[in-house]
C-alpha cells in the first residue's frame, strides 16, 4: 500500500473519529442542558443567534404547547406572548433582537425586565421578572422567568385601597385631587374642554336619622352603582365626601354635560331604592376656563349646587364663569 494512501486513510479515520466524538459531546451537552432546564419549575429558555433554541417543560406547558417545534410553528418567538402594559416589556419595546438589546442595555445593570404573559394552562395573566444571562464560552443566552404575580396583585390591591372609597368602590377624594393635576395641566396647555358635575343626596341626614346609618350606607352604594352604569368608561366618578359626588368629563361641551346631569337626576328620581324607596339629588354644573384655578373651578360648581338646594332641590343648576 503506497505511503500516501496510508496517510490519507489514517487522516480520514482520525477526522471521522474526531467529528463523531464532537457530535457525541455536542449531543451529550445538549441533553445535559435539556435535563437542567426541565428540572426548573419556572419557565427557562435558551436563545442563540438564530432565536429561540431550547425551552423547558414548564415553559411549554405554560404557553400551551407539547414541543418547541409546535410552538415555533405558531409563533416566531416567545416575545409574541408578552402583553403590552405600563412598565412591562412587549414585543415592540426592543424589536427583533430584543434579548441582545436587554442584555446590552447599560442602563439596566441587572439585565432584568418585567413582563406580563397570558397562560394557556389556566387562562390567567401572570407577571414575571425576566432575567437574561450570557452563557459562558457559548453564543447563547439563558432566560429565567421569576413569577411575581402575587406580588403584583398585592401591590395592585393596595393601590386600589388607596384610590377607592371603601364603601362605594369609586374613586375617593385623594385620587380625584391627584388626577386633577394632569387634567388641569392638559386643559391649560391644549385648551381642552373640562366640565364638572357636583351633586349630593337631598335630605340625606333624615335617611340616617329615620332608617339608621346602615341603610344610609346602602343608599350610597345603590346610588354609586346606578350612576356608574350611566357614565362612559373614561368619565371620572368620585365620592367627594359624605353624600357628595363628583363627575368630571373631558371633551364634552357644557350643554352636553348639562343634559347628562339632567338625565342622572331623572334616573335617580325614578329609581326604586331597596329600603327608602325614593331618593332625589341636587346638581351643580360648570366648565373649566383658562383663567380658572382649581379652587375657583370648585367654588363655582359648589355655588351652583348650593343654588340648586336653595331653589327647592331635585334640580340642575348651571353656573358659568363671569366674563
């Protein structure tokens, strides 16, 4: 056998052995990574330069798929599942190379972002802290999802408690004052229309005296529920205090606001309350002007309500700013 042929044969044999060993090592490494991922109870994902490479069983179950190919057949990336919400990363936040962008964001030292995802497992929304880590000696990223749903829900519940009136479950005075800052700023800057309805229950003290405070509370809840059902989603409805309520409307003329106040008055007048049966309310209406301060705006609508009371109650009085 010629020497050159023998050397070539030995080289091919060596190359084949090398390639086979590299393939075995690669397969063994991939199997090890898969086993590690599947041992994690939280969603765990591996990304490479081509995109989503590996995902554990917990992740597949959460997204509602039985394998990575079936997931990728419906979605090009798990970022498709991220729901848009304030302070949460969505598919549009960083674009196509979102994993690298988050990892290389110098302002985000922890390489951690908050995401909101809908679970196919129980059809509920979940919140996660998503941590992105670079895998050593590999051009891949490890993504781990830390479930913070309970923390977020508790935080939202605390926020609601701070913003809502505990009895009527509508905005309280503190929240209304907070919202007014933004409303007045926009009204001044863009010359937008802002109107307000201030109303209260006629002879409410008699209800408490004759039926007791529990019945009085029941009337407040029934009234709040009735009014809330008559307003638009974007209308601001709050309990100002005691038996007084405020409705703030944006981009609605004074004429239309007056019509709404009249409708609210009529609906309350004909509503059958559970115990007291019949209740009426008096209404004051006004519109914000460029010369108004918050206090002037409130003083004017309060004067309109006072006038409605003085003129016999169960009526709407409109008061415009003096020219």
